[in-house]
C-alpha cells in the first residue's frame, strides 16, 4: 500500500519532476504551430496571387494603379526600386494595411480583394492584414527552425521581446537568419506571425532606427501608422539619392490628378449605372432590375453591391472627390429610380390590402380557394401559405409575385400607389430621356395580358392621337404586342417625334398602374382622386423628380 511518509518521495512509476509533462505539452504546441505555419503559408500564397490579379484588373477597368498612387504619395520612383524591395515591401504596402485612407484607390481595392477571396479562414487573414500596420523587428531564431524571438527596433514597445511562430516572406518562404526585418504582424490560430518579412542590411537598419528615434512614442498603432510612408522611403532609399523626390517635385514627375466635384461625380455614376445594367438585346433598363429584386432583401443587397463596384470604378476613373466633399451615397445614386439602398420604393403603397380581384385569378382558382373578389389579398396569401402543394395556392403566389413586380416597376418611374406624397398636377407632363424606353420593361415583367391593350387604351392627349392617326395607325387595332421592339418605333412615322413618344411612355406607365383595376371595374378607395397611376411629385434635392431628371442624365 502506497502512502506519503512526508519524506518527499513520489509513488513508483511517476517521474521525479514535471519536466517530461512540460516537454510533452511543448511538443504538442510546436506541432500545432508548425501546422498553423503551413496552413498560413498556403493562404498567403493564394491571397497575394489573387490580390495582384485584382489590382491589375482595377488598372484595366478604372485606369488607376494603387501601386502608382502609393509611389505618388510616398514620392518614390517605381522604376528606381530594386526588384526584391519592390516585391517584398512596396507591393505589400500598396495592397495591405490600414493606410487605405492615405493612398488613393487603396480602400476600394482592398474591398475587392476581400470579396474575391472565398475561403472564410483566408478572408479573416486578409482582414487581419488590412487592419494591421508595418513595423521593424530584430529577429533571433531559436535554432534551425522558423520560430524565434522578436523585439521592435523602435516605438513604444521597443524594450519588449516576444515569440514569433515564423518570419514569412512574400513568397511564403520562412526567414531563418537572425537580423532586422520589416513586415506585418498578425495572429493566426493563436500564434503570432510576421508576414511579408524582408531582411534589412545594416545601412537600412541604421537609417530606419534613426527615423524611429526622432518620432514621439505615441500609442503603438498610431506610432507605426504615422511613420509608415517615411519608413517606406527610408527602406527603399536610405541615402535619399536614387529614387525619392520631395514636395513640388511629385506633381512635376507624377502629374496632377484632378479630383471631381460631387455633383459631377454623381452625374457620372448615374450614367455609368444606366449603361452597366442596360440589356440592349431585350431593351431592359435598371428599372427592371430594381423592380424584380425590390421584394427580395438578399437579392437586392447583391444588386447594391454591384452598384457599389460600378460607383467605385467611376470614382477611381474620375480621380476621386475634391477635398472636403462627402462621399456619394447609394441612396443618392438610386434616387432617379425612386428607391433607396434598402429597396424601399417611395411610390409604392401597401398592396396586401388590395382586393383579390386585381390578381386576375381564374374563376376555378378563386373558387378553389373560396375567395370573394373583394376580399383583401392578405386573406388569399394566408390561405395559400398553409397549402404548399395545392395548385390554386401556387397560382395565387405567382399572381401575387407578378402583381408586386408590376407595381414595383411603375413605382421606379414615379408612378404608383403610395399616398405618402401628393399627386402631380395632371397638367404637368413628365419628360423621359430619348434613350429610356419603357415598353420592353413592361412587356418583360408584366402579365402577358397587358400587351393585348391597344394604343386606343392609352390616355393620350388628342394632339398626339391625331399625329399617329394621320400616319395611318389604327389606334384601336394596333396592340402593344405589335411593336417589334419598343415605343420609339413610332418616330418612324412622319410628324411623330419625341413629344408624342414621351406622351406614350407616360400613358403606358399610367395604364401599367391602373389596368388590373380597370379590368375588374374597380377604383382604389372608390375615388378617382386616389386611383393609382398618377406620377407622384418627389422633386427636391438632386434628382428627386426622377422622371424629369433622367433626361438630363441620359441625353448628353
């Protein structure tokens, strides 16, 4: 029987000390560190390769090189930078780190790089890189492996020493020689790493140390962020002889980038959005995209992300905003389409309270659901919700989706059912851009029965009716389906011009908002004054009256 006699002896079979236990834990830790190093190396190789590709794609698309902008900001001639320094120091500084507000184009570039990385773990690595800052460390390896101790060459924590799992170069290779390295520190799987590590020679080490000693030792992050560009210049050209320039020489040697006024940039963005989302073969416009996605928050968020990318490209091409100008918001970009960044359509009211009759359901569907034509649509939707496999339920859902999309579309033009804003006076004729066809959007998104209407069904002023009749058009026989492409075909008739086409577009949208109610012989709220279809007046700041202002944006 074993017992403790107070002499300090240990039971048989146990070691005399905890040394073997400690070494086992250390062995396990080293193994985990080695696995993390290998995994991070693969991530960095993939991230850096994709980041360079995205950077080059931005050059092709927007004509802006963030690497060149970094050289402009730092006053460094790219051609004078030695290739090892270019790859290990200059390019990582252009792609990563928190200096994105100081270098033109860097912030949107970093966002595109992050969006381009699919792997969640790799995306966390790129985020850590972009939140970090460059620094300089003295590195002392523990042995033949990559693990060692580091201490910063200067700054608030220059007297502190810590362990690093690896000093990893831009090519993924581990640095194992003792010396002074610049790089970017991140934490990965609980271990500290220095990425894009580059060994400095004695001349560069001395020059950087002198620079750091001249700076006030502020908070750690602020210290290194403030010294970043000066340190970059010093590392690239410690003697300030070969490739660095000062002050006014930057404009002379790099040229002047002319920033754009806020109103000018907003105009360029809106035109670019119009071109980007136009589908010439179908004749569809951005109106159709918004209408189709407005009721799907996730899908609309994807649309907004695409809009942001277009806006970023235009901003880069335009040289950025003038100093002191606030950024252009998505809400402002979309205001001509009567919506905002959330997909809220200003001119569309609540549709669930409308009568079932406007869904234009077949008699068999309505009877199968036992729905009265005057019952609110909400009642039909609740009935269909509990009957997933019922054909009548499917018909109700499809009819509801089509009805919503139709009302979304007319709302993007300023026509709709919302009672939040007063109606536009009937005498005020909306104006459309010549390159803004309406019919293809209506024909694609509306119920097929809509195009069975004739030109006689359009509420057109008599002067425009007369202009078409005199050219031999039978208004009560020519249907909307008879147009080969869109309403601009009317201008082929002598004497029919843009004013008549403009009136037809307005009448098409008014019919688009009202046709279901007319088919059912119903009026909204029982009053002509509140019936749908009249364009709402949202004029005000910027492009508030979207119908008028789209002409300004597109007819240039």
